[in-house]
């Protein structure tokens, strides 16, 4: 059953991520940014899907508490391979180790989205997955890639939006989901809610 149409006063993105901000702009939705003051969970015992869903809802709930007439969007992304979750590397040495692990293998990217509209009691949570197949990477390629792309603010020590041809073979699923926000799924939800949005022609 489709949710009833809503009329939020405005949108708030509960994230400081410039990648998520750029992706949300591609939907043509006007929004402001309010970073949630929360402590994100790094517990992987219940799996990567639970972790990102927990963190996304934590962010959305924290901001929605003080923005009752706004549609708040919280999100979180992580990378997992063979049951091992790869967060943001602590240093370049750990970043290199992560790419060595991903080299020649397929892994899954999990992005959770939590939507909240406090005044209507509306909540919606979902997790989107994409499968990323890496090329075989030698030490020289990994070093060159990290000279071009800062890995320290990216889960799995890589980003798909820059220099992807150096490291990535194929992506099964939404590329935008790997970047940090599954805008195709969001566009469908917004349509059900009666919120106008658009995808850029490049999509």
C-alpha cells in the first residue's frame, strides 16, 4: 500500500557528506543540511545491514526531534566482503590493506536511508545494496590511486565517483548507492508521497 501523500515544509539532510548533498540535488529537491550530533555504531556483530540501518535512523531521529515540520533524511553506507565490514581507514597503511583485500574480488555496498516527518508520524527505512567487482590491483596501482583519491574519508578506502576505471571492473545495482545515496529508490518513494523530484538526464 502506498503511503499517503505528505506536504513537508522543507527537507533536511542529516549528513555532512558532500557526495550525499550532490546526489540529493540531482533529485531537484530543495534542502538544508543539519548534521546529527550522534555517536554512530561500529558494531558489526549483527551484520552490516543492521549497522547502517541503525546509524541512519539514529541520525534522522536526532534531527527530526527538533524539526517537526521537515522531512528529515538520514543515511549511512558501509562496505562488506565475506562477512567483514570495511569502514573508513585510519591511515594510508590500512587503506592499502583494504584495497589489497578487495582486489580481484566482488564485495557488497550497503546504504541505509531513514525518512522522518515528525508532524505526520511518517517513518520509512530501507537498505539498498550494490555489488562491486574490483579489478586485480598491484601495489603500484594502489599507490597511484591513493595519490589521486583521498581514501581516509571513504568506507573501503575508495570512492566510485573519481578514477573508478583504475580499480573497478563492474557494478551490479545502483552506482549512486555506492556513492552514498540510492536516488533511484528515493525518487520512487517521493513519487508515492506526492513530493515532486527529478533525476538528471545523465541518469
